[in-house]
C-alpha cells in the first residue's frame, strides 16, 4: 500500500446538482449523494470530488462562490455535509472539495464591500482606472468566457478584472490578506475531515502585470502571458504546501491548469506545490480547424501521442476523459455506433494508465451527450455568451448550432441516469437540466445485472485494479511498434506484469500480440485472429 491514498485509489467526480435529488425539487443534493454511497462503494471508487457545494448565485453553477465556509441551501446544510463525511468514512471513502479561488462571486460580502474605495476589501480584488479617460478598460485582455475581461463600477469609478463572467471577480493574490483568507478556508475544511482539494484554474490566480496582451481578440486567453503559470503562482502554492498541505497526515491536491506545458506541470508537481495537475492537451485531439466553426474528426493516433507524451514526462498524472466542462467521452473520443465497446475501451485506458484516474459521474454507464443543441434548454453561460458573438456572423443556423453544441457544458451536466423512468430516477419532478434523449436505454438499472455492460466492466476492472497494484503504482512502458491509434503498454511492479492493448480506431487493425498470458478482461467477446476489432481492448496478465 502506498502511503498516499490517492496513488492506488480512484477518484469519482460528482456534479452534485445533477447526481441525485432526495427532496424532489429537481436539484441534486447532499442527501441524494449519501443515498448513493453504497452504489459508489459497490462500483469500487474511493475518493469523491464534489464540484462546488457552497452558497452561490449560480451564474456559473457554484464556480461563483458567495460564502466559502457554508453549504448552498439548495444542496442541504452543514449537518448534511458532516453526515456525508461520516458516512463516506464509514465506507472507507474520502471527500475532496472544489476550491475556487481565482475569483469570488460578485455577491460575496468581500466584493460588495470592496466597491468602497476606503475599505480594506478594495484591495482584495483587481481594480484599475481605464484607458482613454477611464472610458475604456485598463487593458485588452479577454475573458475565458468571451468578451472583455473588465467591468466598470460606478461607485468607485474604476474597472475590475474578471477572467470569467463579470459575476466572477478575480481576487488580488498580491494582497497578503487574500492568502490568509484562503488559508483559513483550507484549514476550515480540513478540520471538517475533507481529504483534499481540486483547485479551479489554479495556474491563473497570480497576475504578474496588467500590461496589454499579445494575439488577437478571438483568443479567449488574450493577456494569458501575464497570468498563466506565473512565478508568483508557484510561490503561493509552495507556501500553501509548507503551511497547510504538508501539515496533513495525507492529502490530495490537484490543480486544474489551463494551457499547461509539460515543463510547467513538472514544476507544479515537483513535490513542494501540489500533487497533480489536470492537463488539457488530449482534449484538443479532436479540435476545430477552420477558425473556429468546423470541427476535425477525432484522430486516435494524435490522441495517443499526446497521452504517451504526458505519461512519459510526468511521473504522476491526473488521468481523465470527462468532467463537468467536457463533452461525454464516447461522443468525444469513441463512437455511438460502438457505444458499449468504445465505452469499455476508454474505461480500460482510464483505469490502467499510470496516475490517478478520475471518473466523472455517468461515465461508468456510458452516458452520452444530448442528441443535438437545444436552444430552449441551455443553462450554461458559455454557449449563451458565444451565441451573442456569433449571432452577427452570417452562417447557416445548423453550423452555428453544431458549434454551440461543442461548447455547451449542459451536456455533461444532464441528470445521472439511474433508470428508464421519465426523469431517469434522478428526481420525481422535472429536473433543473433536461434528461438526455438516450436515458431510456442507457441507465444503471439496465446495466447492473448485465454482465456485459459498461457498468460491470468498470466494476470488475476497479476491483481487479485494487488487488493488482502494478496497474496503479507500477511502471509503464509503451510498445513503440503499436499500430496507429492502438495503445499497447506494459504495467510492471516487482514480479507482476500486465499488458494492455486498446484499439481506439473505428475500424479493425492488423495486430499480432506476441505476449502470452492470461486474458483478464476484454471489451468485446468476439475476435479475429491477427486483428484487433473496432475498440477491442484487452488486459492480459503476463
Ligand atoms: C473551471 C471550471 O471547471 C469551470 O466549470 C468554471 O466555469 C471555470 N473554471 C471558472 O471557475
């Protein structure tokens, strides 16, 4: 057993709003999560990361926090939270919180007070006089959510910075008081018994300068060279490491790191800052070509090369194919036609690469995106903002909708599909976000007793991984001769050795496996000698 729990255990991300509604208001909640702890235990996951559950006006559904030390009443109370920790611990599971401290909600008490220039809270945020007699923003930075990154405030006659929505106001990390506030927040949740934190856009928190950015204004990160992965950010994380993280018996701190390079990732995870980073490069293997309205098809070889690069260069990766911001992985990297096979093949990859796997709720049953973009249903601020911008471009509606669909995070936030009933067993009333069209035939109820289901594939593999540490902490070595789009690698620990072969191509590929061993798990039961069938994946004990 490794001394760090997260090294040989698996994380499951819960988007609480869409997981399980216990009180029939159409919104998921903490009691809903508690009622599913046995499900999660049975699945075989060990660490539950909860997307934000703090009070929030929900401009960005919790990623705009108005009180860091309380629970959003939509989700329950602090008593419910204490019960969740207790019940999770009883099942040897741990809870990880989402820490969103690049920005606070504009409804946070600090921001409200900050608008008085004389208040000590003024310096909690980044205020500045604008250009052109204060008529124009202080610089040309763009928001990650499109448009200008500055908003003018009448009351103090200054502009404030927001790298996301105007309702998400960037904190001023040059102010020691901000550091001390966040330290208190971390200590508060540790004292409640949480295991660690997932830190939202953590490599953007420190703004070295407020100079104009280079590049064109279509770039969502224009100005990024002044705030992405800055020296000041490393210093802050190092201080948290020394003063808070390293004081815990064991903890897991994973940073969401935008536009992260291998070198920067190494630095963040070198032992005195945070444990892991979420990188994004593989997400873009299927990406747009024509600026930016036509999407390329997924290229499995490109995807493989990116994954291998990160596996080879970073000792311990945070592996994920889905989260609350991404399209569902079968739609993103797999195939609806081969729903079951590609769902299992991706599961095999996720759970056997070196690093800590992060499963997103619903991934274990192969949940899919909506069938198409539905204007009436949109809840997410991203497609709403993009629509405002592209509405002026004369292009066919279908093309625009296709484009908006790819950025619509509602897809990942559809209710969890527990059963085939009208609201998918998520709630007894109409949910806050629509159930997907495929819920009647893709749901837990249908899969739980089917030995061939994606759910049972995950369950079996998780159980096997738990007993065979080579698959978690063992070394990894890739076969450079594997055909295009085929992953072939060895996982080794002491005398235990495994081979994993995964065909991520939609078509069959010639491949002769020369390694002899016992087949432990396969994504499909049929086979063709000398070939790998579409999405054929196999785990072999050598
Ligand atoms: C990254 C989060 O994952 C996303 O959901 C959120 O909108 C932004 N950060 C802003 O907090």
